[in-house]
C-alpha cells in the first residue's frame, strides 16, 4: 500500500475499508457478565478454504476468501494457492484506499502529534461523558478484562476506544487480526514474475493541517459503532472462534451457516458520514472501491488465461457481494 497520511482519519479508513463490507447483525442483548470462552481454536498446519472459480470460456479467475480474525497459532498450508499463482498471468490485490498528501512522507510524519490529538474527544471529554450510561457500564468490565487500567483510552473517541478494545479482545482469545494470506500471495507472485494489479482508490488531501484541525473539533456519530463493538465482544467471540476454525480447515458450509457478524461497517460509516469526510469525498467510498475491483477483474478475465485474487469471505458469501455482481455480468461461478 502506498504511503498514507498519518492521521486518525486515515488510519481508521485504512483499517476499516477492507473488512467493512460485511453486514452488521442486530445488537445482541446486554450481558451482565462476560461469558467464558469454550471453543478451542485450532493450531498447527491447516489448509484454509478452497477457491471460487470465476470463468468465461477458457479464461479463469480463482478467488480465495480471506477471514479476520484467524487462529493465532495456525500455519496456513498455501501450496494450492501458490501453485495457482505460478500458472497465473495476473494477481489482483485486495481493494484498498490510499490517503496521501502533497507534503511527502517525511513532512506527513511531522503531523503525527496533531493526529494523536485528533484521536481524542473534542474538549478533552471522557468516554463517560460522551456515551450513554448504559453503554459505559458495559464498557468498564470489558476494558478491565482486555485492556486493564490504562486511563488514556478513556479520553479517546468511542470509535477508536472500541477498536482498541476489539484488538485487545482478539489477542486474549487466541485470534489474530494480522493478515496471513497476502504476504504469501505477494511473495509467490514476485517469485514467479506474475503481474500484481492494485485496486486502490487514491484520495489526495491538499491541506492536511486544516483537515486535522477540523477533524479534531468534529463530534462523530459513533455511539452505534461503540455499542455494536461491545455487543460483538460480549456475545460473539465464541462465534468468531468457530468461524476462524471453519476457515482454517476449509469448511465453507459452516462459514456460510455461522452469522457473519462485523461491526466495521457501522464504524466506518461513523467516520465517512462526518462533515470532514464528506467534504473530502468519502461518501461513496464503498461503491467506488467495489467498482474499481470489478473493473480490474473484467480486464483480467478478458486478457488472461488464469488470474488470481483474494477477497473477504463474508463479501463472497453475501447475496449482493462480489461473486453475485460477477455472475450478473455473465461469468460462471463455481464454489470450492
């Protein structure tokens, strides 16, 4: 990914765009206690899922569905994917967003102190002051369990505090948010001299200092994001572990049957719906990302005998996701 503006706005968008397309489930009932986790997460060498085959005539695009989080201690057996890439003419990079400035990387780095201030609530308000009392009461035991006594996070905006809590909960649950697929794909493509095509939306910020100042003073509508993240940690970690296990062993039917819970879409919307983001052109970001990738897929399927791509598996399983859109364009879809 190209150098990005080191602002909270940029970091949030870059972290959320890739997984943000999954549907958000209804909020689970508030829980008075935190449930113990019973599901044992798999470890060791695991095959991962098979690949979807998208074709028209003799031209084929193989798509691997990715998942986050995955079992922390698993080793992905990637030989089938590597063999596919070895015979491919092109690899499509997962959709991404590049948020850059005209200052260059070094001068952009100098904006970090201001960016860290933008992560905090306007007027230095605390979480207790900006979220409903019921939500704050649910936050406290989760924070104590997964984050500890850190007081700094209490001054963060709900969207950033929620993400910090979510990442800490994943670490404590034998799950990893670190991508394990793309490093293997990129290495294999370079090894076999296969073209890598980006599907990147580039957002240029002409006056980053003004954006930082504007964002620091903007109140986000991120209470819903905060609530959904708490609900997911309270009631969905065991399901997340089951999904991670299913992905690791290649059980597509279980992945299809389990709820595709994801709080990221509503959290992303909290940022992109802000006045600052709207003025920067983030309002239709999701659709622009999808259309950019689909355009690259069309070209690959026209020009290449074999191509390869990876996309979030939740998006592949959605009725209106990438596979459905490819099928609507006349391509034949075969499941793993």
